[in-house]
């Protein structure tokens, strides 16, 4: 995973470096030193998924109504109507961006 640093922390660190050097030129070495001094945040990339309808319980308005859904990322099954499902998979944490029905 790549290190992530807050933009505000980077700007502040470089401002501190400029003040320390009386606004003089900043050397490549000092740029590296400043970047290395900024603590990285503990973050993971966002995983995007969607709910896949795998069992339906009849039809409404000509469309299947699913009551069992599967996460497209981890395959974990979840029961309930679509509007009761979370925006995140409770098993793997994927951010869900809609549905895909299996007719």
C-alpha cells in the first residue's frame, strides 16, 4: 500500500522549512527530509462493489424482487429487501454502488 500524507500537513511542513531557511531556496535534500518527516495516515484504498440479487421472491411491476443478495467482492450472502441493505458490505467493507439482478 502507498503511504498517504495529509495535504495540509505537507503544506505546513514546507512552510516551516521555508521559515527556517529565511524563505531561501529549498534543496532537493530538504524536500526529501520534509516529506519523510510527515507522518503517514493509516488508510486502505476504497474497494467498490455492488449487491447481486441471487434469489428472488416473486415479481413487482414486472421486475424480480430479490430477498437474498451477494456482495460482488467477497461473495457473502445477505438477506433482506434492497432498501434494508447497507451501503457497505458488513463482511468485507466494500462500498456498495447499486445492484445487479440475476434474472
